[in-house]
């Protein structure tokens, strides 16, 4: 099996996993239940592992069409690819905070979090191993959540097993305890009619383009709270773009990008979920259009991260200003005929 066969999962992390099928999944096909229980892997990958015997149900192999009833113990033992061990690579890191238990970094756009097909090294994980070699003994090198390659902003990394377990629980809790806060600044096409709202739409993999996500009935619950901070008027006086703060209640892959596109306001610069809006760049004044072209990515920044310290229990809040290229875009948009609200 070649490295390219691992494009849908993190080849570095191959520790065995297990889960018990909850009663509410009773009646689902096994492959459907697997996709929900182990959502970090694609359904195709899980089906392949199932056929190869890397997944068992109550200790036995089972077909994908098996109907689960609830209570079954699922065990997954991913195969280890060749050359899976990541290596330390010294790279610049913008460290916002560091103590004996955790590191908070401000990730630049363009930096991939984990090694994978097409990006075997020069990732955040490689940089972390060089910065703190002891992370090699921590699950996933201490990484407990992700940002897309082209999304900038704050991330927290655990420095030991205890911190990793406790931080992972905070992210798995999806903020219900109030300990976890995740805020993003997003520049979007147009502007919602209301000043604030909530998008509660389930997300799953796109039925035809597996590298994309989509709002789909039966997908995993996904909730995004949003508030318009600024509106930018075009030459005709109508809103051409807006700055929206998004707070995550859940953390699905591409959640903000998918949700804002679903309500008709995809991110500026998002060629995956906002491809149909490329022609709207002509509505921007020349400085704003040039700033967007120079940005070269989706205009999304993780500016706020609040966590409970895994050792002291102290509530920590970190904030990150817009990176320079997004600040240039903001200033250029503010010059769009002068209409800035909020």
C-alpha cells in the first residue's frame, strides 16, 4: 500500500480505537454506524478496513450491510503505512503561551496541521516535535483540534498525556460545559438581513466530491452562532461584503465555510464553497479586489480561544488580531463607498 492511499486519514496516528454502538444508532447499517463513530476517517476508508479485517464487531469480522442494534463493541486497528513516523523539523512558530502542560500557537495560513498524502512533512506536527521533542510520546503529538491549511489563528497543544486527555474532553464536550470558546472572524460575500443568528444544519461528506463537506439530512449535528460586525457597501450602495463573527458550538470539518455558504454568504476567497461568487469580485473597488487577490485563500481567522487549563482549572482566554493580509483586506473594504456598520 502506497502513501497516496492514505489521503483520507492521518497516517501518523495508527493507535487502535474502540467504541460502543449507542442505542440511538440501532437499525443502522454497520458502515453507516462506523462513519458516525469514527468520523475522522472517510466512509470509503472505513469500508476498506472492514473488508481487510482491521475492524471487528464484538471481536469478529462483519459485513458492511450488518444491521447494528446498539451495544456492540467496535474495534478498529488501522494498518501502519511505511515511513509513518513523523520527524522533527525546525520551523518558526508564533507561540502565544506556553507552560508545563500546554502550548498555544497562532497558526499562519498555509501551514498544514498533520502530515498526509501530498504533505508528508513541513507541517505543524513536525515543527512541534522540533520545538518540544517530548511531544513524540504524547498522542497525536499533543494536537487536540485542527484548523484548515488556509485558515489562520489560535490552536492549543497538550504537552503530556494528562493534559491531552483533559483538553480532548473539552473539545469532545463541544463547549456544553462553558469551558471551551472558539471564535472566528470571517469576511463573507453580501450581508445577512439580520444582525445575528444561528445556523443549525447537519454536515456530512458531499455525496459526489469526497474532499468536500455539505449540509445533508442525516449528517452530524452542526451549530454555528454568528453576528455581523461590519457591512461594506458597493458602488450601488448595496452590501457587497460583511465581516461576521462566528462562534462554534460544534466543530465539524469546514463547518463555518459550509454553513455560511448554505445561507448564501460564502467566505471571500473560498474557491471550494464560494466558486459561484468569483464574478462578484468585479463589484469590489480596485483596492479591495487587489487585497482579496493578494490574500489568495478563504478569509477566515480563528481569533478567540477559551479553555480550562488542564491542570490548574483556570479559565484562559487568548485572542489574536487579524493577520496583516486580512487587515489590509478589511481596510480596503472599509473604503468601499464608506458604508461601515457595527
